[in-house]
């Protein structure tokens, strides 16, 4: 559990969203994890020759720099495709998420012009397909479909731009990739159990980097859960003190507050009192 550790301080400075974002990027750097996602969502178990991680910084348009979470070049027997993967905590971060996804696939197409990995001059028929996969971990979202696929153009032999929105909200989903992503990004399962399932069921090799990322993420979750519990406990103690006219020790005794948390709650109450008189 994170308390006054170096990791706890780092989490507090960066914030929960940034800490989770960092975790997702570390997990999505694992070759086995990425291969599984691409095979199930993009390649549909078709043959491919290799997956190469690409530069995530796109400065192809002056003054319009963007940074993808992850970007991969996937070599197929006769061509290649480009796949962007994004991990998103909220479905509605203050703007329509689909608009951002459309912009990303548009940029992935536009940057191909006059590049060796894309197409030259007016050879638009040589454009490579692009995919943008969004893993949305918003547990407040209610979705009938856990995977939504949007393609353009819809009726051509080759769908040039593809957006895949994934909502891994159900651990017991019938869809294998939903169950896999739920374990990785959403489940509060014990780290040891997660690792066992990933290794035995999904053949994900537990590298040191992946293990450390998963351990850190569990610590982040524990930290914020503990912080929420202490916040609620502090509010309850304060309410009893006000309503019953009792001191802090009596209030904590009535609420059966564990000894290890009592000093923290007393400190929290001092901070609240100080702010009140500022």
C-alpha cells in the first residue's frame, strides 16, 4: 500500500489520471499485449509479418503537433497498415471523443503523402489503411455494444480509415478481447491472480517491465481507494463531533476507526479547521 512512499508522492504530484495514463502506455509497450489486441481487433487472426513501434510524435502539420499514446506499423504479406492505440479514462473528457479519433485517423492518412512508407505524388490508390483503437475505461458509461467499429469509406473494398471504440467494462463478457482488456485496465483483481491468468490463458509473457507496471497500477488504485476511505471517515468523525458535541477521540471510538488511521484523521481535521479560518 502507498503511504508516504516515493511512489505515493509521485502519484500525488501527477494526479490519478496521469498515473493511470502512464501505466497504460507502459502496458501497451509490451509486444505480447499489443500483438493480442491487434490480432483480435484489426487482423482478425490473419497472417502478418511483423509489428514495429513508430514515433508517436506527429509534426507533419506545422503548428499542429500531436502525440499519440502508441503508434504501430504492421507489415502484411503485400502491404502495411498503421495502427494507433489510445487509452482513455473518460468517454467525455470535455469534447466528443469520436471527433478526436476522426482527427487522428485523418492525420495518419495525411502524413503518408510523399513518404516512403506511404504514397508518392498523386498515387492516392497506394494509401495505406489506418486504424485508431480507443480503450475507454469509464465505468460510468452504459453501453450495449462493448466494441463499436466506424469505417470510411463504408462500401469500398478497402476501408481506408477505421476507428474502433472498445469499452472493457464486463469481466464476464463473451468477447475474448473485452475480458483480456478488462483484466489489464479495469479489474481490481490481485496482481498475482492477474499475472497468472494473463500467462496461462492469454500466453502473455511476464517481463520485468510488465510486472512492474501492473504492480504500480495496483498500488495507485490502493492509494486512491485508501484516500477516499479516509476522506469519508474524516467527514463522519466531524459530523459526529458537531451533532453530538463530543471530542474527536470519542467520535473515532464510536465509528470503530482503526488505530493506524486515527492520527491521519486528526491531522485532516486540523487542516479543515485551518482552512475554515483563512
